C-alpha cells in the first residue's frame, strides 16, 4: 500500500460514515456482542481516536468489545504511523486479544477492512 493511500485512510481523518462502517465491520468480523451502536460513538475519527479504554468499554456496553475496538483502531493507526499499539491497551486477562502468533491475521484483518470500505484502492501487502 502506498504512503499516500495510507494517509488517505488514517483513522484521524475519518468521517461519520467511516466510523459507522468500521463499527459495522468490527461487529461482524470480531463478533462483538452486543453490537455497538454508531450513535454511541463520536462522529469523527479525530474524536474517536481521542477516546480512552474506559470510554470504549462504556460506549460498547461490553468490556471485551471495547478492548477489541480500541486495539483494532490502534492497529489501523499503526499501519499509517508505524508506531505499535501501547502495551497498556491490553491487561494480563486480555492477553488473548493480541499476541505475536496472530500478526499475519492482524495484517489480513486490517487490509480486509480497507478492502471492505474502499475495494478499488486496497491491496494486500502482507
């Protein structure tokens, strides 16, 4: 994926439609229950990226869903910035949410998400 394309889809630049599409995708592919409601989340990517772990848990109405959403958002941001997610995103009991053996899956999930929203531009780079 080119750097221009990566910047184009930086979560900080998302609109309300991007946030809603991301929540819908995550609900399906990460099997979130209850399904997060887009009206419970901010309307912009900038505001979404400003939420902390507690806010993700509260707005998702489920701790597991909140942690998965925050981790996935951090991984999407990593694709643009190159900065890995903070270790504080997972606590010891959340260890199954992210481990090194899932790195290929993470890459596919991120690219699959981009393909879901913008199929004409996305390319697998795993």
